């Protein structure tokens, strides 16, 4: 029974990681054919780094991901603290509303944000070049990252002992000093994990980015998708 359990786990690991191993092998294959091994090469990596479109998409992805993580972490942490201090019923109601973007299909969120930006454009926002671009990408990524930050910070707030904050104020701290010296220290692990999750979700996102990106600013997942409409170039394996 023990051997069967280990074999089952090994099978699951094979299903999870075999595609990634194949990608790595193909990225070093000198032949464009996936059926033939043409020898070891690094030329696909060279072509990858000389591709201006992919490098631009990578730059957009990283800049949007980092800024979205920073802003969503700041807003999410403040939002989680505000929700935690509310009474039980309004807190539960607002938490349900906050969690809606996670429960919704990404297509629904993407189309909703696209329509919102189109409506903003009808009021003259965005100019003649159109509203879709880097700012709409950033706003969209902050929007869908917020619930993940709140979801990470809220449990830490519930674990915080409020008497520690009260003791800090009894010892001469102002409410703001007590927050930075006690509360922030207690919830820091939740803030960090929320920021990491926000950055990861931003890097990974395709559907929402597809609806809100412009012609000049696309993320890496959207750029990769454009390559699937034609025979796949080996530099995508390198990517």
C-alpha cells in the first residue's frame, strides 16, 4: 500500500512537471522540428533576447506587476484594517463584495473593466490615441489583486492581540505610533504574502490583460498568445 501511494504521487508529479521538462529540452534543440533532436544550441535564446516585441512585453509585464503589487498591497492593507474595525454585519457584507472578483470568471471581470474604460473614453478621457494602454493595464491589475491582499491580511489582523496596542498607548505611544510599532509588525507576514501573491497573479494574468491592453502595451502572456496563431517558433520554448 505504501509503494502504491508513492507511485501515485510520482505519477501526479510527472503530469505536473513533464511539460516543463519538455519545454526546457526543446529550447536547446537545434532543430525546429519537435520530433527530431538536432543537437544542442543556444541560438533560440539569442533570438529571444534580440526580439524587440517580446522584450517590450517583458518590460511592461514586470513594471505593471511591480507597481500593481505595491499599490494593491497599500490599498488592500488599509482596506483590511478598515474592514476589521467595522461591526460584524457590514464587515461580512463588504467582504463578500470584495471577494466577488475572485469568484467571478476572469472574462466577466475583463469585459467589465473594458466597458468601464470605453465609457471613460466617451467622456474624453484618453485622447485621440485611445484610452487602452499602460494606465488601463495597471488599474485593471490593481483591481483584481486587491481581494488577494485583503484575504492575506485579514487573518493576521484577527490573530493580533488588541491589548498589545492598548499597552503601547498606555506606555506613551500615539495611535499612529502604536500602529507602526505593534499592529504593523504583527500583520507584516500577511502583507508580505499578499504582495507576493499580487505580483504573481499579475505576472500570470492573461484574460483580463487581453481585454484592457492597447496595441503599444501588451503583457508577456498576451504576446505569447499571439504566437500560438502561427507555427510555434522555438524561441517561445526558450521564453
